[in-house]
C-alpha cells in the first residue's frame, strides 16, 4: 500500500472530514513500512477495510429547554471496528461535534483499545449539544432524549459507550436510567463510567489522568529521570486534567498551570489538593471558565485572559483538553521556555507540525492513544467486574491500571525502538495497535 494513494482516495471521497483524514494519515504513515512487509495484509486489503467504520448511526435528538423552547441536535454512534472485541468508546457532547470528529475518534479508539491488552473493539459517539450554560434539568432531558435513539444501537455484548468531553458520571447516570426504561435490560455492563454504588468501578473517574502519569513515569524512568520535582503545565480542567493534576502532585511534581477556553491560570507554587478538588466543581458548573480557579484561590493563582498553558515555563507539557490544541507555534514556545517532554493526554491533542517539531528538536513526545489509554482500560476493568458481579478495591484497580500502562509502554518501546536507542512513541503505538487489529481481521476472513 501507498499512504499517498490511499489518502488521495479518502480525500476525494470524504472532502472536508479534516480530523478523520488527519488521524488516518498519521497511522498509515507509521505503519506503511511494516505493512508492506506482509503481503497477506495487502491481499486481504486490510488497510482499505480498516479505515472505514463498520457502521454509522445518525439520529435527531429533540428536547425542550427550561424556557419551553423546542431544541434539535444531531446524535451519532460510529461503530468502527470489532476485530478484537465488542465496540467500545466514549460519547462526546460538544457544540463542534461532527461526523468527521467522531470518525477520527473511533478510528483512534480502535488502536488505543488494542494497546490496552483487553478485548475491546473501537467506537465513538456523541452529539453537537453544547453543555455550556445548561441547567441540571436541561442536561438530564438532553441525555434522556439522546438515549431514546442510542439504546437500540448498544448492548453489553455489542457496544459499550462511556464518557468523553462533556460526558461524565452525571450524564452516564441519566443515560443509564433511560436505557433501563426503554430496553428493560438491567445489565449494568452496557455503559461504563457509572457511579460506584450502581456498577461503576472505583478509580474510573481518575483513571485517564492517573494512567497518563504512570505512562509518563515509565517514559522518564527509561531515560533515568522522574516526574518528581519537575514543573508540569496542563491544559484543561475537566475530568482528565483533574486526574492528571492529582496524580502528578502525588508523585511529587509541581503543576504550575491549568487552562481553559477563557485563558490560563498560572500557579507558581503548584496546585494544592483543595484546588484539584475545585476543578470538579468547575466542571459541574457548566460555566467552562478556568478563571473561576483564580477567583476562588486569588493568593495562589494568576489568571491571564486569552493565555495558554504553553505560555508558562515548564519541564513537562500535558495537553488534556481537545484535539489540535497544541500547534507548532506552541511547540516552539514550549522549547524556548525549557520544556523537554510532552505527553499528549487528549486525543490527537497536538497538530502534526507540532509533533514533527518536538521530534526534530529532541523533545520527548508520546501520543494520546498510548498515554490516555488508562481511561478505556479501566472501563474494560469495569466491564469485567460487571460481568462477574464483583467489585475490586481501589488498590486492586490501581495495580491493574498500573500494570496495563507499563505494558502499553513496553509495546511502544518494542515497536518504536530506533537504531540510536531512542524510542519513536508515535510509530511504536501505531504499529503495536495496528498489528494486533490487522492480525485479528486476517484471522476472521473477509467480512
Ligand atoms: N473517552 C475515553 C477515551 O477517549 C474513554 C472511552 C471509554 O472508557 O470507553 O478513551
């Protein structure tokens, strides 16, 4: 296969699906060499099949806001690939959600889930609903309306959604309540990220951020360093950023910045446990303003409107917000200010030019599909607990998560080791995930 030819065909077929095309290009470039050494892949047209979702559901979601006005949104579920298990992946509620975005996320999820070592295929879904400024009741009505369509597409052995941007424990609760009413099925395993009293796993809310720090620690230990005593800049203040900030502080690092769509909060003496707890209040408020942190903790925090986390001098950058949130100019600024490591926690958080700049300038870089896989891995652990009707302790879940992150790091090293002894983590993660999915597709014939 030739990446350029496949990309030209996809660009003609899906013009304007920029996020999807960007994600596919990155993976194909990484795997082209190894793919071409396997004629059996080419014979079965693995790549051509892998870049197309198995199926896509699209539906209208109508609900009534607090003023009595009828509102209409669009919802989707993209079931991308089931070669290694039932479809698995989150739901995103954000005003910019589109089919292209969910195809990119579903495609990435397929390889990420393969890296976790657990039997999960890839999927993603969501709606162009904007949670910003919505009341608790509006959130509930939207989640219920969304589920009146989604329930027919999912099931504990078919497709298991979870949270993503704009969807946390509260939204999963409202959706699960409606699912039971419609489906008359009471198997908690149909969704993950549930409350701990009704089938949720201890540590699932923290898992993406904790896992990201375990991965970062692995990457640093390999070169004789540690996160301890280093300055970390984090973008975002949602669930992922929260878990990352908490674990980074526990490991002795100093979180010196968090950011939001309105600007950046500089925290020169490092984030405190009270401040990380407050991130949860900020997320639940639906105000989408990081300035609230500076208002609440004026002595520790300096807010700069319009600023980014990447403006603040740091050693390690952890993008935890949204795709393409870190561009080449940001990468240059990070380097100028002394940053030497960037672990992408958001899905496709860095623009390709930013990644190229990091790699060309000796800045350690690891991609989201490896770094953030602890979230979906712990969803997999939640599914196991649900299926076997048991609850593991926090310690048990944390140990399993840690073990999984170590093995993801090992896979990246195995497939990404360069002749000079360094590791290309982008290549490593893409090839490791790809080989597993491609092998399974081959075993299962032309379907
Ligand atoms: N949305 C998360 C991700 O991007 C978690 C998905 C899940 O737990 O299914 O991996």
